[in-house]
């Protein structure tokens, strides 16, 4: 083992090199690669979490690459390596960026899988085992774990509500960080490595290739796998100031790799458009852009013009919603003053809406009286309910005078579990700023009823909490239009299991399409959601497949289950009953299940559990 002031080349020639397997050594299941630079005291917490993994020591390899740390981290690493055999340490001269130490660790890796971690984070004790077992069971080349924030670190909305076995690269492209489980043979076969030079978005260079060469990408959300820290010393790389020239160049490099590796040009356009929106157009958020010096504003606009000239066409801009389409058009025109004016409009759209009366109708709906004031009150408006942390949205037209309108959210609307924020927007949707519905302290907010509880937020806005699973099989996550129609083409029954395959026809514009087959009955707790595989056939045609296992129904009470297909993309979500290929009332015993497969009187595929 090297000491803090030695490089690997200075060790005795007979010493065991880190990463070199001992005679008869078992190949580890997973190698964790960690670049380390001045990470104390957080480093100890990471090391403790690695030691606490519920994997046998011979199944785990940990390669800690000390990148010339100047704190007492090197001594801490050596102490842990001496006490815990899975931990191996190498010390190298400072490269100044995570890419080189990650590549060094990858060169030393022996595991079937590689997991990249950061030295100031930590893992849940079951994280590595769960990811490896899932990848082994489903043949996954990349597994995205569930991330949790530490120290006030913000984590974006989860990519899915349930584990996903096989997802399209478009869905996961927003996650460009390297905190994932990779099949090592895939990385080696395709020569996937991190840039050696100091560049921003270097993780995106890797992921923009890896996602497209992976045979299967999976998402896990059923466990808190990885805890991402916001350091109180401000030393997170992601917190450092961005250089307009270098950062914009890096966005272009990621876009180049997407177009190089994605065989579907239409999907590549959507992925690049979303990348441009997230990484470039965010710079024009009102407060952020207004606070910049004039020279820096001009630099961002000029460098984003270069990105647009190469990667973002007129049709891609036209598909963006407010305010991103307007920002992109102003960037293309080089109109800095126009961007500042747009920011003022976003901040103050010229009107405000207050809920002056709230109550429950006789039929159980939520009754709202909304009063709007201002110099620029739109005529055609929509009440928007959007679930926090996801794309789910419901829009209700507001009909009546501009200054005062009454509307009721019907009791039949069954919102998915979570917090829903209420806003007003100009019709058509996404054409103007959204205005949050305000609630004065003097306005009485009724107690909750059923699954819904209205409340006044700390900022004086109106929101709803929806508790527990929806009562009905159709949880409302209503986009402006149904994103995908579907039709079942075949049902295959195998001994002990029920395998369902259906073909999905889309509008050939399905950003981040996900699919989930499920069996639903009147008891929401008894629903069955098996692992579901989504495969693109051609154009807008997809095949969805899932297998219901014997244990899914044998332990459940008797009853009738309808088979549904849940489809989600970035525009919203829809659930569709699966029509049966058989004549009505035809019944088939499923071997190994306490269930009969039959066709309902409405021609839908159903199960009767005995």
C-alpha cells in the first residue's frame, strides 16, 4: 500500500499492486471507484457506508484514488484499507479534476459491475447488493439508483414512481451524473472513459454514449440508495461558477455525442432540445440573468448562439413551451434587452389571482371563488393543478367574468398522491407565465375531506395534498391531450405465470415514454405491478411485456382484476384498459395461479382470483 507521499511507481517491486487479483481470488460482483481530493471530514462517512454494505467482502472491491489531497484524507484512506480488505488505495499527483482518477480506478477495477461514487457522499447499507441483484435478474447494463439529498442538497424529481426494468435513453438523459451502476464489460467493449482534461459536463460526455450502447437501462426507486451532499464549505464542483465559453462548448459536445450514437434522428432532436433547455436556457431565469454584469450577459448569448446554430433548429424551438421558446428566439436574435424584458414579464405578468372563497360542494367537490386583479388580465384562462416533482398536470377552463369566477374541482377527479400546486395561466396552455393562486390569511381554508386537503403555503399560495393511493383505477394525471393510444395484440399464458404482451401505437412524438402493466381491483392496496419491459419496434410502434408471477395473486383475497396499461411521457400520463383478443366471456385457467383469465362483457382482459 502506498503512503501519502508515494506514487504507485515508488512502491517495492514485490508489493501487490492495487487492483491485481490474488491467486485464486473470486471476481467481485462490483467495484466502487471513488476519486478523492480534500474530502475530510465527509470522507469518513463515505468509508463507513462502504464498510457497512451487506455484501460479503469477497464480492466487493473499493478503489479509492487519492488525487493529491492536502488534508488528512490520505492517512485516513490508508488506515481503512489496512483494516478492511475490500478497500484499496492509490495515491497520485493532483490532476485537478475527477476524470483522471475515475479512469485510474476503472483501470484497476475487477468487478463485474462498476459503481462511481463521490468522496463526500454516502450509500445506504443495502444499496450495492440491491443494484447488483436487479442488474443480474434483468440483464441491465446501467442501473440508476434513487438519490437523496443531504445538507440541503436539492434532488430533482424521481424519474419514475416505481422500479423500471427497461427504459428508453430519452427518459434518463436528464440524469447525466456518473452515480450509477455500470456493467464493466460494456464500458470496456465500447472504450467508455472520462475526459482527461478539465471540462465541465464531463459526466455528460460519458453518459451520452453509455445510454445509447447499453442493452438495457433500469431505474430503481424502491430504496434510498445514495445520499448526495451539499458541502457546507462550498467545495462541490457543481457549485463552482460557470464559464460561458467552456460550458457552452461542453453542451455542444454532449449534443454531438447524442446525435452520433442515437439511431433515431427525431429522438435525438428531442433529447438535444431538452438538453439545451436545461443547460443553456436556465441562464436566462429572471433573477439570475438580471444580476449578471452586462459583459457576461453578452457572453452567454453569443456562446448559446453558437450552440443553436449547430444543434437547435427552428422546429425544435417552436416545440418549446413558455418561457423557453421565447428565450430561445431572443437568444437567436441576440436581443439581450429583450431577454431582460421577458424576465420582467415572467416575474410580474400584470395580474394576480386570489382564492377568496373555498369550500366543499354538496357532491364532495372543492369549490373555489377566484378573483383576479391587474392591468393585463387575460380573457381565456385555465386553472392549472401541477403535482410537485413531476410532469403530472390537470387543466380546468375558467369560464366567467375576468375579475371573478367560480369553479369546482369535481369529487370524481382522483389526483395521484402528492402535493398539487394551483396556478392560473393564459389559454392556450404554455403560452404565457403561470400565476400562483394566492390565499389571504383572512380567507378560511376548509379542513380536508376524503383524500384531499387544501392548505395555504408558507408563501401564501394555495396547494392541495392528496393522501394515499387513488380510490379509482384511473389516477388523474391529465395532460392537455392523451399522449398514447394502445391496443393489445396477443396474450401468452405460460405454466405458473401470465405473460402479457401488447403493442402500443404512439403519435411518433413520445418524449421519455414509460410503460407499466398492472392488475387493478377495487382495493388499491391489492394492485399488482410486475416488472415491465418496453421495446421500440419501428416508428411509433412499441411492444410492452410483463409477467405476473404465481405469488402475485395466490396471497391475495378473491376478487376481479382488470388489466391496465399505464403510459407516461413528459406531457403527462394515461391508463388504458387492455382489450381482449378473445370473444366476450371466454375464460381460461392460468396454470399455477388461483385465477382465471377471461374477457369482460365490455371486451376487456380481466382476471378472476379464487
